[in-house]
């Protein structure tokens, strides 16, 4: 299985999440704790679970 940063995800209900083993990477922790971001209105984001779902 191959993974790419530029995958196509655009359907209602599609989920993007950080892999469990990456939850403790300092860069990921810093980015999720930062209030300096714009969250698009078409995404429902759960920062605690490091997961986002397309809602439209």
C-alpha cells in the first residue's frame, strides 16, 4: 500500500486522520495545539483525535 500527501478526498463523509503512531511527533503536537489556523467550513475537525471529516 502506498501513501501520498496529495490524495483526492472530496466526498461527503470522507475522513482524514493522523496515524496513531504519529500522535506523539512534536511537529504534529505543535500544529494541533496552535490556534493559528483557519478551519474550512466544509470540514468537521476533531483536534483531540487528530481527525477531520468532510461534511459537504
